[in-house]
């Protein structure tokens, strides 16, 4: 979460949320240290993709 060279990992999670249509409620099952980032990415995944 704090390593700038791991930004691809965040993009991968965003893609995973979109591809599998993960539920926002999954955040309640995640460790508190990643919960806010999951919610941030989940909300970003709800926006239509641009070409």
C-alpha cells in the first residue's frame, strides 16, 4: 500500500473488482489496513471505462 512501485497491483485490483463485480460489502471482511483502499478502488470501478 505504501510502495509507489506497486501501483500496478492497485490497477490489478481495480480490474478484478470490475471483472468479477465484487460487492462493496466485501470491505467488511477485509483487514482494516486495506479496507479504505478497497472502498476507494471499488467506487472507482463503478465509473464507466473510458477508451
